[in-house]
C-alpha cells in the first residue's frame, strides 16, 4: 500500500487524470482516468419554462452556479439538444419529446439534471412537466413556443384585421371624393337684354318650344 497527496496549483486542467507509479528501477504502472480533479459542484435553482410538449422540443433556460462549458443537461433521463452555456450561471437547451411509448394521456413530471464535464452534477427534482396530449393551445404557448395551430390562428386574425382596416380606408376615400349636389347647380335661364328664351325665340322669328307649347313669331301688318 502506498499513500500520496495530489495538489493542483490551477495549471492542471480539471477532469479525469491518470495515476502513474514509477519504481526506482524505472518500471511503472498506470491507472487510466482513475483520479479526478474536480471544481466546485454545480447547483441548479430554476428551470424556465417548467412545462413542455410531448410532440415537439421545448427551449428551456437553467439557472444556477458553477455551470461549465461542455455541460450535459438531462430531462427525464434524456439528453437535451443544443446545450449552450451562456455564463457560469445560465444554460440554455432544447428538451426533446419523451421516448416513444411514453403514455401521453396524463402529464409527466420529471427531474432536470446538469452534469459538468468533471462529473460533478446537480439535480432539480420534479422540475419539468410534459403536458398531456390534450393540452390546449394556450398551455402549449406557456412552454416557450407557439404550436402550429396557434401560429395559423394568429396569422389569419392579423390578415382579417388588416383587410378590415383597408376596407374602412377605401370607404372613407370614396365618401370624401363624392361630389356634393347643390340647388344652385342648376343653370339659370340665360337672359339677353332682359328677355327669356321664349321671348328671344319670338324676337328672332324662329319657332321654339317651352313647357310643351310651340311658339311662333307674329309680325305686325305693314301700315
């Protein structure tokens, strides 16, 4: 039996290390990855959102401490996708749908676990819920993303609103551009020398009609 003490002055990377024992005669033996330099263990304080869908991946944000690059996030025992360590206190990842064969008739509450590359880990029990297949569109929205049906309804509603506004604008333009009728738009009887059209016609000697009556000039007899 041999006892030894290992120290790390900060220049040795964290993680698994080999142990090599060398005798004075030069012979040696190695235990591969048999010792770990560990940093402080991570902690998890929250997951947002806390609910997801059985049908699609849900993006979540984990908060805690001592979260390190190349960390692995597990939800319900499944590895999350596209894990991104933003800071030592924030990690973002996509929770995949549960494995095929998982009953979808009721909500499934499960744990969230974060595993650093040095094998230290933290777990939040009952921190994430897969919503049952009967969840409504509003509940799906709370999972951090809109379902396809919700997006379609939103688009249709927006188009209907825009169409209504355009119709109101066109109607307003038509009303404003419509010519107004006035009683004085009728042309006044033309006058020449104070004579009405009938008198002018008589004076000119040409037949004319007014109000359905034919009028002819009558010349006085010669003296």
